[in-house]
């Protein structure tokens, strides 16, 4: 009976021992999982703190941080040059874009009206069409009873006026392109002076003493050059559009003079 009792109790003890091992394993696994979760949370919090301190978070935040590290006076002037330069660029781009018309279509419609001897209709068409080409044709129609040489002179003179109107504001853009890096270089000089003043005050040369002045010098120069490059791209685009419109005006003036010549021939001058 004693042997039978031991045989019956042995499986039960083995089962309890296995249950105890399983419970211990579960506890260990739960502990590891909790530690991993805490590590992930601490990493996220650390990343949030780094982002809040400006250590990461994208290019615009880094640029903002570098902007604040530069000299406030010179960096503000460089930013003002950028804003004003972009304002003039956007205004010119909008003006030149609205001045573009379909040259061939406009000249065909003017020629069709002159073929019908409808000078007033051609004038109305030019008045209702935007752009320098329509304005030039309108001036030619106003002097259509004059000799061809006089009409051609009027077109040339008024074309020069239209080119000046298209180039209005470009002088200011060129000014800001030149001023932005100049302000950066001026900030560089001021930063170097600050560095030498600190060296003179401390009586010693060390990276810590020179660092602040050198940082101001380099940051202002970098931002000044960046502003000049950005404005230069816009300026070149504006000049290309002015050249395109000037070519349209020259082509349209030639076609217009042909139409006027045919009109005068039909009406005996």
C-alpha cells in the first residue's frame, strides 16, 4: 500500500513542479516585456525632448535654429532683403504672365478686320486684349491715316515704352541680389571683430572664446549667399519672360505693318 501511495503521489508532485516552472517562466517573460515597453517609452520621450530642444525635427527647424544663432540685426536685414526681393519677383511674374497672348491669333483677327476696312473693330479688339502687343497695335491703328514711316516710328517708340514697363521693378531685384551677400559679408566682418575683442579681453586664444564670433560670421555669410542665389533664379526667369514678350512684340509689329500696307493699298493710301 505504501508503494502504491508513492506511485500515486509522484505524478501529482511532478505536475506541481512543472506548474511552478511554467509560472516562473511566465513571470520572467512578463518582466522582459515590461522592461522592453519602458525602454521604448523612454526612447520616444528622449526623441521628443531632442526635437523640442532643436536637435532634430527637419530642415526648416534646423534653419530656424541657425537663424537664431546668428546676429539678430544682420540676420533680420538679410531676411528683409529676401522678403522684399521675392515680393518684387512675384509681382513681375504675375504681370508678365498676364501680358502673354497668342500672337498669331491676335494678328489674324486684326488682319481680318482691316481686310473688311473695319478699323474701329480692330481698335476695339486691341483695347479689349491685354498685353504690350495689343497696345502697340492700338497705337498703330490710331495713326493709320499717316504715312507708313510715321506709323513705324510710332510702333518703335511705343514699343520702347512697353519694354520699360515690363522691366519696371527689376532694378530693385538686382539691388536685393547685391545687398543680401553684402550684408552677409558685413556680418562676417562684425563677427571677426567680436572674436578679436573677446581674445583681447581674455588675453588668451581658445576655441571657446572665438567660437561665438566665428559662428556669427559664418552664418550671416551663408544666409546672405542663399538669399542672393534664390533671388537670382527668379530674376533670370523674369528676364527670360521679358525677352519672350519682346520677341512677340517685334514679330507682331512686322505682321501689323504688312496688314496696314495692304489696307492702304486697297484704299489708295
